[in-house]
C-alpha cells in the first residue's frame, strides 16, 4: 500500500475524529440491527514502520506487521438463544477480502455455559492468537511464537540436515528439494493470521474454562480444506482463581506435512506420521494500572529421514515472551515485550547446529487514545538473530487503530 | 545624610499622624458595624424572597436509544452473558440553560454512586452538581476498569476487584462519558451542572424541577447525547410551569 493511500486513510480518520459529534459519520459503537440480533463491528489499523530488511516481522513474503493496513469486519447473527452465526472478513493492504472466521455457535442449554462451535473456529491453543484486534495488542509487533517465520514448510521438505541448515534465518523465503520446489515462506510455531477449520467444545465455570477441538490443519499451518487426511486434536484449560489472574495450559497434535510432500519424501502410506506437537503455558495478571502477560510455546515437528546426514530427531522450537503495560495517564500507556525463540540442534556435515537461527526481540513503546476508539501507538524494536542475512536490526513503527 | 533629611521633611508631624489613625479606625468600626448589622436587613427587606416555583413536564422519546451491544468478538471460545436492558436509556435529563445568578452560590456538592454491576453501569445516567464526589464501586466478581477521556473530566481508575470502590471529584460542568476499558459495551453518562436546577426523568419521561425562582428561563431536554433546542419558560411566583419535550 502506498504512503499516499495510507495518508488518505489517516486524513479520513482524523476528519471523522475532528468533526462535531452531530456530523461525525464514523460509528463509535457496534452497529446493531434487527433489535440487536445482528451486530457488526469493525477494526481498522494502519502501521508504518522502517524497512525490515531482515524480515523479522513478516508474516509471509508480502506482509509485515510493521507495514500493514488492515480492515476487519466482524458480525454476529443471533438466530435464537441456542444458535449464533459468527463471521469475520479481513483485507490486508487493500488486497482480496478473506473470511478469517465463519462458524456456528451452538449453546445446547441456555442455563449452562457449554458451547459447541463448528466451522472456521478461533484457535484453541494459547492466549495471544485470540487477541485478534490491533487494540488487543499492547505493541505493534507480534510475539515471535505467533508471527516469526521459521524455515520449516508444510508443502516442501529438506532432503537432509544440510539442506535445512542452509535455510537458517531465511524463513521468509525457503526452498527445498522435496515437495513443492517453488520458494515460499516458512511456518510460525502457531499462526495468528489464519484460523483452522473444524469443531470445538467449550465449557466454563466461575473458576475454570476448558476447550477441546478437532481441526483439519495444525497450529503452524491452519487449513480450510485438508491436504493430508489428518486431524489435529487441541485442548486448553485455563483457570482464574483470583480477579485479574488467568493461568492457562494448552496442547495440540496433528499431521502438518502435506500429502504431496510426504509422498515425495517417503512414498505413500506414511502421510500421517509427520506431526506437529505443541505444548503451551500462559499467565496473565492485571491490577490497578498494570498488566503483565507471559506465554511460552514449545513445538516439535517430525520430518522424514530421507538421506544422510539425516534429521534424526523431531525439530524442536521454544518461544517465550513476557510483556507488560502500565497506564501512565488517562489514555496514555507504556508497554514493553521481551521475546526469545530458540531451536534444537541437528547434526549436519559440519557438525551440530540449531536447525534455525535463534531470535531475540525487545520491543518498547506505548499508546495514546486520541478518543476512546482511536488509538495511536508507537514502538521501537531491537532484533537479534544468530544467522541469516541480517543479524541485528532496530526498527521503529507507528500505528493508528480505529474500532467500533 | 541628605536623603535622611529629605525623608524627614516629607513625613507628617507625629501628633497629626496619631490623629489620622484614630479617625480612620473609628470610621472603619462604623462601616463594619453597619455592614454586619444593618446592611443585611436592608438587603432582605429590599429583595424579599419571592416564592419559588416549579417546572414540570414530560420528555417524549420518539425512539429509545438502543443499548450498546457487545462487539461480536469472534475469537471468544464461548458465548458471553447476554444482558440487554433499555430502561436506563429511557431516562432523560432536563435542565435550565440559564440559571438564576444566586443559584450558583447555593450549590451543595455531595456524594453520588455509579455502580458496576452485571457488566453495566448503574445508573446509566447520573446528574450531579459541580464538586460532587462520585464513588465507583465494583459489584461484579470480575475486574472492571472505569475511565473517561472527556474534556470535562478525564480519569482512569485502573483495574480493581469486587468490593472495592474509587472516588472521582467532578469540578467542572459538562458531560462526562464513562466507559470500561475491559468491557467495551459498558458506558454511562455523568452530567455535571454548576447549578441545582435539573432533573432526571423517570422511565416514563416525567420530570419536575422544584425551587425555581420566578422568572423566565431557557430549558433544555437531553437524552443519550441528544439535546433539544432551548425552550423558553416563565415560572410564576409560587406556581408551576409546564414544559414538554420531544427528542430523537
């Protein structure tokens, strides 16, 4: 998206803000139709950041979280006390409009907090992936576990350890000799930008929430249609023993390699063996003017052993972040996040080495609410990577967020 | 030494100075006595309090304001609690746009309460005078974070749990929109007046403003951020004036 277009959008937002209340056309509350049975909300964010030459913040080869114009429209159609249809469409950088979420929520008993959701459902695993709106994110960048592209792909596989090690720090555009030969971006540990398709059951009480789901894709590769005949099973339990304290644990397991890539590597019959298994833990505590969150995601991917030097163990990655926010004044807050993503070692021809380049990111920034639903954020990032073309990079970014 | 001489020459003679002080002191005493004992009785007799009147009437809403709905957060793993109550949206505020001058001295600030209950602010509309301290108790078992970015009074009370309350003093007249930072569907209005001539209607729209000194005033009806044009009304001595509004 050109700077001029972004500037036009900013002017439009600013104009809507500065007009007198009676002439203001931008809504500040969700639109309610049919006596509140249909509600529509929106979220528009525009981010402007310095040139990320190291692809630290990219979510694929085209999109960076620091240079993104995103429009979300979400709707809920409440058919009756038992059935609600929910959907969200999203466009990034004025690209095609995609259905981010579309599912039916069924509440069998109105007296019990048990829900069944079927369709393109929200992620069961972890905490951050469900903070989908820009104003839910205290900073502009995303946690590495949910955004950083490792060199691993679902549709292409390395022939051996050396081929994988060559791609260290190049997850934004990796290529392998098995499966799809075209260069493409790798996978994050868990995707925050695409939702999986399937069904989930959620039950809640005053102290504990539990969710279990069956979906077509995996954490790192959510899918709309299945490409490996496998299903992911995911579960999450969270407890909130005190006001402001949430402690959660998650797990997920499912085949992640496409059937085509698996066949290319090991032949037919072993398609479902190459799984992603993930464990996660998260905690959030808030009180008075501060909010602290920490989350860790541990992921293991099984990949085929094709030729020497073989990848003889599951590829492991561990991502952990701690973030905090403190409200300084009404409408003004400061925030910071410390984030690290590490990888297990494999042995190539030149000896053992982590299969991808570990990354550490520190991001500090803050936000100022121009009005209740118009937020301006600024942040500064320091990225360090043990490999790849760019190993150190400082980035600055600003973001404006409007929602209703 | 010359400056000293010059200074002496400008000073009055000591005996005259004492005389001047005595005279000033006597005159001051007389003025004070007159002010304390005589002037008020003259003032009271001069402006014998006219018997106050009442303005009453009804605010008719063509269409009640819809309650703020929850944002359809598609990322929720389950359905949120469904609470919908429009009765608070039927209550309006009627107030004098121009109040009697003396009214501004008679404002007695007090305490008011804006509760957080069942993920709602109760009441949804609060009308107070300047100087009033509003307590914001949390009666829910979950956190709330009350805040306002209104120019009249901006504040952020942070997150606090059930059973706790935080106060805010409202010193300036105006409209204050109050929200919860955690639950975007929670909102309330606080209307702060510098005089006591206002009234919150009941859910039928009926209102009554008492103790209004006789005279002609401009009156405004307000509902959920929508104000009527000022309407003139003459309050007769010791009697009632009727004034209805139609809004929305």
